C-alpha cells in the first residue's frame, strides 16, 4: 500500500539498489516500498538495523549545546518525521538537562534556543496536526529553579508519571542540588528503541513485494552501465550479478569503501563509540538525564537513559567510556574510507573481551555516580552497544546531515543521527523525480511526501515489540531494550 498523502508513484520500470541495511538503508527501502518502487537491499550481516547505539530521539538536539540553532531546528523537524515513520519505536519519557557546578556552562544560555524550538514545534503542529507527536507545544520544555526542585524531593514517588513534575520526583530525591546549577530543564526529547526500529523494518520489508532483501550478502564490485550500475555480490547463494537504475550507498561508517569501489572521492570522518548497560533496581519512572560537560575531558557529558526493569544505558563523553583514544579518524587522499585502528575494527567485527566490557561499564557507572552518588550501586548488565558513525566533511561537531549525490545514478546516505534517515530517503525520492521516474509532473517539482508510511503505520504494535524482543535476545542483549516504556 502506498502513502495516501503522497503524490509520487513509480512511473515505468525502476529498480533501486541499496547497499547497507542499517537505519539509513532500511529507511530508504521503506520509503521506496511505500511508494511502490522496487529495490534490491543488500546487507552484509544477518539482520537489519544493527549499527551504532541508538537510544535518543534528538527532537531539538538539546544534548549538543555546541551545535548551531539551524542544526537543532533540523533535528527537531527530522525527529518529528521519524516518529511518524516509525510510530511503534518511541519510548515516551522526557529528558532532563542539567549543568553541574563543575561545568563552565550557564543553564540560562540554553533558554533562547529552547524557546526557538518550542515556537518551531508550535508552527509545525499548526501546519499539520499529525506532527503533534511530542505532546502539546506549550509543554515542549519546562524549567525548574532550585526551590521548585527541592520541593519535589518531598513528594511521594508516583506509581506512574502523568505530569511533568512527576518525572522529576525520583531525580529530586537522589540528586544533591548543591552539585547543580539552576534552572534544570525538562524537555520532550523521547527515547528511541533500536530493536523496535529493527523489528519495524524487518517485518515491513520482508512482507513487501517491492523489496528484495538479501542478508549475509556483500557487494564485491561495482561497475557503471548505461543508465545505471551493475552490482556483483557474494552471499549464501554464491556470486550474483544485478543491474539497477539507481544506486544508494547506505553503508554507514563503511560508506567510503563503496565510494572507492564506485570511483568517487569524499572527505569524511569516522568515529568509534560505545554505550554501556547497567542494572539499577531503583523505584519510580525515570526520565533520561543529561549532565552537560566538556567532551573529551574527565568531566565529559554523562547520559543516563532508562529502560524497563531497572535497566539503564550509559554514555560518558570521555576517552575511557563512550569515546576512544584515536577513535576519530579522517579519510585521506588515496581513499574515501577512514581507517580505524585495528583493535577497534576487530571489536566491531568480533565483539568485545569480557574484561573490556567490565572495565568500561564500571567506568561509566562511576562517571554517573560523580553526580548521582546512589548510582554507584548499579551493576554491569551485558555487552555494550557499539559501532562507528560517519560524519561527512571535517567537522566532528556536525549532527544534522543527510545525503549527497554523484552524477545522475548514485547517492550516498551520510546521516550522523538516525532521525535524519527519512530526510535522506525523501531527498533520494526527489532525485528520482528529477530524473523523470516518478509521475508526469515530478520532473518539474519535488514530490510532496508525508512522513507517515502506510507500510509501518498499519503494523501491529504487539507484533513489533515481540519481534524486537526476539531480535534483542538473538543479538545477545537484554529484552528490556526492546520493551515499550511510557
């Protein structure tokens, strides 16, 4: 079924090749299938959406005080579209942004941007009521001064958080206000389930007649042909050769390898990162908590992301936790592919040693416990979520990016954050329209695409969650990462 709000449909024979089944490639395939456009999706691993850790819908980019307002606005718009495209993947709990007294930042400096984001959200909802996916615009953010925060510590712990104040109660009961600058900000930046995204894509694409999905299949050679590309690949059925009209390079941090095969040069960075899992059986419904800090220092940003059952995902923006020494690398003159140190490539391909998991997870727990002392009682809860992300260009602070093109038949998806994937997919559809493959009027104006995809909107949420639980267990992660929260 195609999206009812979309005026783009496939016009004439068209086959799009997509290399890579991470969130980027899977989202492109979902958009094309929803439009009735045939695609061939090749993924080297045994499943879809197995990339670097995803935990947070960046609906405003308030984790990143160093990026521009324009990037934050782009992340807000992209996040709203992503919720509509992946409607069963959101964990509806807010995020609390705090500035420790040890940090040089001023929490009041966050407020003008928050007001700008709230106004943009209000505008988007007025433009289309279906964009009201983050709650009411007037509730997008709320500030708490010290007196208000201390008063919340004396309230009974709510069984279920129903109002903004309820989310602050467990935090107020365990955080020392002397360690914080005020105001604190509660903002409607929700959680995002990697495994429910994987389940959404897997269920939709395996059922679609418009997507030929080949797992455990790797492209080995690319060659331009008249009007498209020839792809040689190696998979369970042996060597195969396919021709496509348009090629999408969606290989994540390995995008440069495909660029090299295609004969294109592109400057990019690749950064290796990890997030850690800890179990902390604490009562109450917790928000996500962000403690701002200077990246790469011992006081780097600390992030506590809640899941059901007392499971938490941890980030610490230091070289000993989420970041890695020599883990940010750039492409060179002879290749579009940045080369990570061998140790990190081996971890990505083969997994982590138990001693590394334990040491870094305990380091992450200690990093949070500097500001939330009770968290020192948390225990490691399994292997980290890890991987590398690409960043186009040379600015490691870039967070809002989508797609670039070479000629008339090649696109590379260059998203940094998962919420940018649908924007990239829509720009690819726009390129196909320019080439005359979509409808009579498509060449003269871009197609008007709804973020809502019928192919995902019609899914059974319970089936998505059950499939997500299966995928989490299959990949060696706690089932709580797949369960709905909020």
